[in-house]
């Protein structure tokens, strides 16, 4: 459906013959219908505002206008110089009137808007229209970081492609946090005059009734003492909150000398949260914290056109490609790509437990409401063989929906729609209860998974990362895996959620908008939920006859000791159906010296001579296989989802001396993403990288872009390039 058709539908401007067709198309696609409803709500809001009676002409003004001669009479009886003078005066008067109207509108809108500061971030959101009821239910308002220019929350993300977001409301000089609460029936509203309230007491407010100003409510008037005709009062709800987002600290991988460390070992990673989180920052015109930029998650966010495994073989295929390194042309760059076997959800019964954080911190629009929209989309994909449970946690935990058939979508959606936020965050109790539900409904040879939706703010019960790791690791042994979906901003606990997913044999994604929810839970549903291999480890052995040194790009928090590769008791990452996992190595050829800039990891030895590594190792110290011209051997170990013994795959690799221009399209695109991460992190190893060079690489590697992910990445490059100079050095 075209954006202009949705706009016409929202404005009630569709031709009569097209109206039924558009309505049918909207009903057929719940996501588009939801987006169209939001557009219509905003259009209705604007229409109501533009009909405001405050701007209507008085009876005296109408009479004066009626007494004026008609335009034709004026033209015939008035000299030409007076007509032009009158026209100019009328134009000036119109400008004055319009300016006055806009100023009055701004003053009125200030009483109906909410401004929240979260750290250095600012969000503006128009207050919702309250029902005319005598109950005092609070309308939850919530902050979304919006640096620089504020915008209306939710509309930009939810609008169909091509629709422009509405213009932002005017900003207040003094930010305040208020919520409207109906206390009695009536059409009046309260206008704040000094922008302050305290302890639920009105601080100099004025009622507005039927478009005219009424009495003034003096300072200190309690809500219970307000006159009957007063419709609404304004009271405080939250205090100003600092930005408390947390990320795992890590040190960037350094160049390793092959003579001293010929083996590089790490756990596979299919998390993608870092990319969508970085996108969130850049879309808000901010550079992300360096710790939030995990390069492997940026690279692995994208699907790649790579051949999968042969039928009946291993659950994934391994491909290795080498070319020159774009930021250090004398070096080589190796891309190791693993492609998982495609398995559709239609072939697997699922036992899913939605575990939803409904604590007070989840009340913001980009948290619980977005969670609900995400789960609605996932629910639409469920079938007769699927089972769903819904568990919530805040100050306490409970089962909102016991195990229910996926066919009963009305019941599932009703349970999701009825979720409300409030209270503390007793996360550990909710996790235990969710696993109990999943274990009780366990489906053999099916998908058994807990889907945790949270901002990661665990402030009650088990809160330390160590205790959470132990709890999740223990529960994962039951055969129930964990997917963690992160939401929100301002207090996003990225470190906690990454830990939970790693220990729960699952994956971690960050949901910043509806499009990302669709990607994770609809377009890549099987990869998110169906695990085809667990405890996947990679170990690369470099040939010292060909390689002087190497550097693994990313995976800093996934490194393993070389002994862990053959130890089946060591936990590692999981691969989902159809997943593509990429790892990049920058390689220093044996003919070149190592870069002297990185600091040595240890001081020189005092009591013995060190092994000389300034030149290639003598042939006497090399095994016969070193003369095969192999650059390295890539080894993988993995277990079947229900297995305990690992299996080994080995892939020897030779370097054909390929130039960057001759590299594959997918190699270029993955390299561009890695370079993007290096520049965002202001890496010490960015070498000759520039924003122009990664922009060109991304364009060369873009290729077919079915879902628009790669085109969006090109837009993020432009935003990063515009802001990069502002990062402190």
C-alpha cells in the first residue's frame, strides 16, 4: 500500500470507490493497520486543534466584517494606490494575527505537553486526551532520549515508509514532568501559569471552560477542594532521572605474534543488539558510547548471500575469503563466514513463554507498549501445534496466561493488551517462574524457549551479574533456551541482558522500533527461536611461515583460552537456523614487521632470554606442513542442541593474493561494517580508514537489498560522519 493512500485514508479524503479496497487491505495487515491508526489519531488531533474555539471571531468582529463592501465594490470605488495600500496593510495584519494565534497555541500546548530529561537527553510528547470519567487513573508518560531537536515519540518509528513524522511541538523554557488526572466531570481543563506543581497540590492554575477563561485556582488548593466544574488538574508523577545505562567494559584486541600465540580461540556470537542500539543513538544525533559498539554484533546484524551446508552434512557451512585490508593495504584481511541450515518454523512445534517486565521503569512508550506490539506480531505467526504462556514480574511475579494453543489468538492478544507497568523489578523470581512454565509444557524435539522482554533494570531480588549467571546457566540445562529482547533508553542495562542471553543458550537483540521487532520476531523468526547447534567454538591456527601476526576484530568478550576449545564442559555460543556468523582477522604477512605502536602485554623477562620474533622462524623450527602455503586452518567445535559431545570441523585456508577490487560483494560489505565500528570506537587500529572509504565499500557491497537494511546502513554512515569530529579525543 502506498504511503499517500494511508495519508488520504487518515484524512478521510479517499474517493468513495477506493475506500472499501483500502479498508480491506488495512484489515489484512495488522501492522500496517496499527501504523495507519496512529497516523489517523494524529490527524484527528491536528484537526481538533485547528477548530479551537479560542480563535473564533466574536459577534462584533463578524458584524464589522459583514459591513465591509464586497471585493468587487472595493475594487471599483477605490483608487489603485489605496487598493495596494489596503492590500499591504491587510497582509501585515494577517501576519500579526497568525503570529498571535501561534503564540496562544504555544501557551496552551505547554499545559498539555510533558517534558522529561534523562541525563542529557530530551523528549517531548503531547499528553493524551483523557476520558471524561470521575476516576483518578494516572496516564503514564515516559521519556525517550531526543537530543538536539525534539520530536513526537512513536510516530516516526511507527509510520509507514515514505510518511513524514509530524513537526515537533514547541519547547518549554523550563522542563517539567506532569500527568493529567480527571477529578470530576466537566469540559474544563487546567492551565499551568508558572509551570510548577508540588505534592499533588495545584500551584497557581487557571481553569478553561467552553473556550473561555474561568476562575483562578490559588496556590495550595488540593484536588479534593477544586470546584465541580473543573475538569482536570495537573500533578507530578516522576522526578528527573539521570542516564543510568550500563555496558560491559572491554579492551580492544591487540596484534598477536604467531611465534608466541599461534592459536586464536573464541566463542561464536549471534547477538545483534549492538547494531540497533548504535542506530538508536545515531538517529538521535548522538555518538554511541564506545563500550556500546561491539563490532561483531554490527557485522552479524545483516543476512549475507552465502551458500548453506549440503544436505545430510554438518548443520552449517564454513567459508573463508582473504583480500587486502582496506585500512592497512600491506596487511591481509580474512573473513570467516558460517552459514546455518535453514529450518522453517512450520516444521517445529513450539513451547514459548513470554516473560515480560512490567515494573515501573517499563512504563515508557518505547518499552512496554512496544513490547506489546512485538508480541502481537509474534502471536500472529503461531499455529495449532504451538503453545504460549505469559508470565509477568514487577514487585512480585505471576502467570497471566497459562499454556494456551497458538490458535487461540484472541485470548493471547487479550492477555498481552491488558499488561500494565508499575512497581519494582523482582527479575529473578520472574525468571524462575517462567522456566517452571516452560519445563512443565516441554515439547520433545520442539522449540522450548523463554522470551524475556525487559530494559534489564533488576532492582529487587537477585541482582548481581554473578547470581544471575548462575541461575540462568542452571535453568538452561533443562533444555529450555532463552531469548532476551531489550527495550528502552535512559536506564538500559545492556550488560545484564547480554549476560542472561549468553548463559541461557540464547540470543540478545535490542528492539528500538516496530521494524526491528518485525525483523527479529517475524522475518528471522526461525533464526531467533530454533537452535541448530550449541557451544560453537572457533579456533584458528596461523602458519608462522606465512603470517607474522594477526588481530581478531571484535569478540573481545567472547575470547577463550586455547585449552577451552577441546573442553566440552566450557559453555560457548549457539547458532540459529539460517543464521550467518562472520569473524574478521587482520593478518600481518610474514614478510612484514609487526607494528610497534601497540604496547607489549608483558614486560621483558629478567632471568632468561626471550624467543626472538623479529624475523620469521627458521625452517628448522617449522613442521613440514608449514611449507604447504596454507595461511591458517580454521577449526570449529559444536554440539547438537540436545547433545553433550562436540564434533569437529577443519578447513585449511590458502591466500590467493586477491586485491580488494576483486573481493566478493559480501566481503566488501562486511568489511565496511567493521570499518564503521572502528571509526565509531575511534580505534587505535583504524589505520587509513575514512568515512569516505567505508561509504564506498558499503556502496560496492550493497547489492540487492530486499529488506532495506543495507540502505539504512548507508544512512547511518552519513550520520556518523557528520558527528564523528565532535567525539572527544
